[in-house]
């Protein structure tokens, strides 16, 4: 019988102050495949949070310094070139997005409208993906998919490069990085699931996503994840990214089977405001789990707000 113990650990991140990111001990660009390389998964997660903290200009400098083309940043650059007034109908927008599906996607909201997003917007690792959606952690090659990452031994890179998700997870010795939409196993039922919440005021919107991840290699790092993004409703009623002052108050509880085979409940917190931003996005480690599939959300009590809307509230317990 599994024993469940609960304890609370707080990870508090206050914006405009330094964040809890360890220095990268080894980070380089791999010239042969133009891939970003990390010595350890902890280095990878630390670097990811550093990228989240950067503004657009700093991310461009970061990309050049690493010597690769980031799919996440390439998608954002393409997004910025889109002119909403060029489209005469929603169908034209859909065809344009379909034609450029390597950079863009249309997301249907809960009111029957559409948000224009970059590709892999649900996947924080999009910033590390090269043009083949690949990056490397030690001797593992990792491929970024819509809401997951699959890793394989480095000698399987050619198999992984052209593999869809179902094929990738069937490659020998492959492992799955659990995302917000993957199932998990638990000794008792959990009602909280990864979700998206919105608050509109006229042609202004704030969208809040709550999720969880577990990482690539053992011991698997369990993380809470959130994204708070402002939108403006443009031509044809489609919602587009915009720059606004954004505030958040995040409390996410993550349940996971720790390395001692004991169920643990940890919380991640994030509170603060960023002015003139397109997004607040965080990847918040809460502990190490024994199995990447054995992680779930046991609660959240969070909100996000932009300067022209009410709070988008996320609550579950």
C-alpha cells in the first residue's frame, strides 16, 4: 500500500527581483545539428526560467549567443509580421494559418471565437527547439511536440527527427516528458486538471493557463506551469497578442510520487506585476518524482489580470 504524506514547500518568485535560477555549469551549441546542448536537466530548467525572464530584445541576443535558431523565437518573429487587416474573412485567416502551420495555430476559445497563437504555445520548451524541433540533454536527444517532449538515446536521432508523436514514443528506450495534458497515476482521485481561464472586457482579454510538467530523466523534476497572456480583439473578431501591464497571483499545488515512493503535495507560488509585456510565463519546480507519469494537480487558487480587464480566476481544490 502506498503511503501519502503532505508537506508544503514554497517557491516564491517576485517580479522585478532576482529569480531562483542556478548558474548554468555547461551550456553550449552543438554545431553538427545546430542544437542547444545541456549537461543536465537541472541546467535545462534553470536556463528555461532565465529565458522566461528576458524581454524580446534580450531573447534575440541570447539566441545569437547560443549559435542556433530557436523555433519559439522564429515563430514569434513570424507572428509579428502578420497584418490582421490583410484578411477579408475568417476563412482566409484559417487558410493562412494552415499554410504557415510550422509557425502559427488558431485556438478556439470557449465562446466560439479564435485566438491566434504561435505554434507549440502550450510547450515551454519551444524556445530550445531548433528547426527540427530538437535539443539535447547530455546523451539524450529531445524533440518538442505540441504539449510534450520525447527523448531518445543520441544514436536514435535520425529516427526521432522525422517521427510524429506516436512513433517517437515507440522508439526503443524513449521517454516522455509529461505535459499539462498527459494522464497520471495516483493512489486516489484528483479532480483538478490543467485548464485555461479567460476574462474579457470589450476588446481586451487576459488568458491564464494552469498546468504541470515532469522532466526528461530520472530523478524526474516535477514542476507547476502557468502562462498569463493579454490579447486585443482585432479585425474579424480574432484575438491577437498585445502588450499590456499584467499582474498575477499564482498558487498551484502539485502532487507527485517522490523518489522515496511517498506521495507528496508541494505548492509553487508566483506574485507580481510586469509592465508592458506580452506574457508572463513560469516553470516552477516543486520537487523530484519517482516516475514522470505520476504527477497531478491537487489544487490551485490563482488569478491573472491585465490593465483593462478583471481577473481571470483559476480555482480548484
